[in-house]
C-alpha cells in the first residue's frame, strides 16, 4: 500500500488493521548487561507483536547495540534500515520511542520525512506518534526537542560529575596508561610496564637520545606495544610529557564543546588541573628526572620549530641536503614498505603536499645517495694510502695493552685485599669479638664483592686476548680499515654535514632513470650522476663526466 491509500484507510480503521509489511527498530545506548537484557526484551516484544497481528507480515527487524542516540552516523543497522526502506522492503516501522531513533531533533524529523518519501511510516509506541497521521510532525518536533534537551541535561550532569571527581582526586580517562592500571579511581603501578617507562626516561633524559633513537633502542630491547609493533614516536613523547609519572594528578585536559557536536577543545598544559598526589598517582620516576626530560624536550622542540634549516638537518643525515631540481624545494624523508623490508626514500615537498599534481620529480633512495657520496669520496684527490696508514696508527694506539695490564694488576690487588679482610673477619670471630651471625652477614658481603671482581678479571683477560690477536693481524686490519672507508653501513649525520653541501634531483621522463648533481664542500663545483633502477629493487649509480 502507498501513503495515499494508507491514509485513506486510516479514516475508518486503525494501523493494526491494515495489510502492511512491518519491521521494528531496537537500540540501547550502552553495552552493559542490564541494557542488553532490555534490548533482548525489545526484540522479543516487537517480534511477537508483529507476528500475532493477522493483518501484518513480519519483516526481520534492525538492532543497534551500545551506540549513542545523539547522532546516527555510527548506527549501522539504522542506516541499513533507511537503505532497505528506499528499496521498498517494508511499509511500516515500530520502535519504542523517539529517543530510539535519535535524540537530535533535526535527525528525527529528517529521517521520518525521508521514510515518508519512501512510503514508510513509523510508530513511536511510547510517545503514541504515528508519522502517517497529519499531526505527527508537530508532535514529533515537540517530543524530539524534549528528548534533545534531556541529552543536554545528561551532558551537563556528566561534566559536573567530572569536575567533582577531579576535585576529589579520582583518576579519570583511559584505563590504558603505560605502567599503571586503574583500580577504584586510583592508579596502581604495574611493575613490568613501569620498567619500560623508567627505561624511556633514562634513555631520553640521562643518555640524551632523541625520541626516534629511543624507539629504536626499545625495539632492540624487545619492547612492543599491545599490537606487537614497535612503540611509536607519539607514544614515547606522550609518556615523557605525562605528569602522572612523577606522581602528579592531572585532569581537565579537554572538554566537549557542545553535546550535539563531536568537536572537543583540548586545553594547553597551563590550563590543566595538576597537583602532587602520590597517594592516588604513585610516581614511577623521580620528579628531577621528569623535569630534566621535559626541559630537554622543550629545547629540542623549540629548535625543531625554528625557521632554521640546520635544526631540521639534525634529524637524518640527508635532511635539508636533497633538493628538487624542478622546484628547488627540499625533499622530505619517508619509508616505502616492501616485502623485502622497509626502504628509506626522499620526495619533493610539493609531491608530499599534492601528489603527482604537485611535482613529477622522481623519488630517490637513501641507499642511492650513499652510493654516490661513496663514489665521490674516492674520486677526490686524497692520499688514500696515507689515510689508511694514519687510521691504523690510531687504531693500534687505542689498543690499550699497557692500560689493560694496569687494570688487571689493580683488580688482582683488590681481590687480595678482600681475601685478607675475610681472614681478619674469621680471626675476630674466633676471638669472640663478633658473633656467628655478624660473621655470616659480613662474609656474604665480601663474597659478593669477590664475585664482581672476578667477573671483571675475566672481562679484562678476554680483552687482553683480543688485543694480542689484533697485534698479530696487522694485514687483516689494513683490509678492515680500507673496507671501513667505504662506509658500508651508510653515513652519520656529522659526516654528511661535513662533506655534502646539497644534492639536486632531476627527472628524465623515464621512471627508471634519473639525474643527480652533488655539490661537495671543498670539492669540485659539481659532480653529476645517473641512477638507473633495475629489476629486483637494485640501482646502478654512474658518474657522468662533463
């Protein structure tokens, strides 16, 4: 039946007497057990109500669990029901009340009007509104406005509850805080994760590694996030910035702008509610270490944000050194993911901003840049044999033969000293000047000290053995130094900064071929290379002589 026929029939009959295809919509706003039980009761009630009516034909209903009614954006079953109405799958929908559809007035009216255009009416049973009746829209507007205002009141009550919780020191927010678990509104230290947090602060504050190097070191140590992946830059930075780790309560970081909107206002740290509370928030690191880490983080952040190219150059060896030959814009670093592993690559800033429309210049891999710099170094007019000789002299000078012997002598003397003190301790016990209990306690300490000294002796003897082997392998050392000058592991930031002024990348119209101009500091004005990429991911870099 279409809307015109239904409304004509309703002049003398009720909706329950019309031959309609009827479905239902059920929803609860949380996934708590009591609410899910309510949902089950709704489904059973409406299924039986529709099936018992001889005039109606039952169409399987639509159910959303644990989803708020403020907006329909994430309610999959609701949106599927609208699509099915458009396809003409049913004529009528029964639902409990307006708030089941939406607590937003505009959403409620919009969707009921859309359903009417598809020839589908809705019965809001508790509100006694049938959208097929002429006065339905007015009543719907009034009832939806009331439901919407109820959401506003709930939102205000929740905000007030948050404020009171903060005043009482109740820890709010996520249950997943590295190093802690929440219990009764308080934080309890989880020692295994707390050790990770302490390691992060030690590496950053005491050893002064950058965040990316900290991430790499954590990966080497076997630390992973809950998904089994390496800890990200943002995760580590968030841990360093969190005052909870020094034993401070921290709340009021953000607030929802309006109960109808998704937008959340994040406050700056000076607007947060922060105070020392080691009872509810036990510290994982000392306040001094936390402050040291954050002062360092502030200095580094200021340096990175400064409009100074050198601040960016400290990030990676080629940062700020690679330029687009077309736009004269810097190339930005990225990672390409291949089955064989990740590869570091550089692309023009315009490409990063707008894809191929922004820049057609080709990417260049770090390995290709390394290869060209390596070739350039060996083509410079340097006395390589003298460099190798000088380096060997440095290496052999660093072989601390005499120093190791000195350390061994000190260590052996320390062992003898501990043994003499053990003998004296036994004499004191025999003379009755110390008890058996004190003898056992002090003797245990001496044994621990002896074990440490003997372990140090073993390390020194192993080092001496290696030094003697090195002295016997001067020929092999020469080869090793020569190989080292080829920089097989790539170049450090300091070395590239000292050697390379810039590299300019040019396309050739072929994706497998590009040109690169290198400008070395103190070297020739310009060195030009062609880079040809061959199958299998390999590249051949060749010097072009002009």
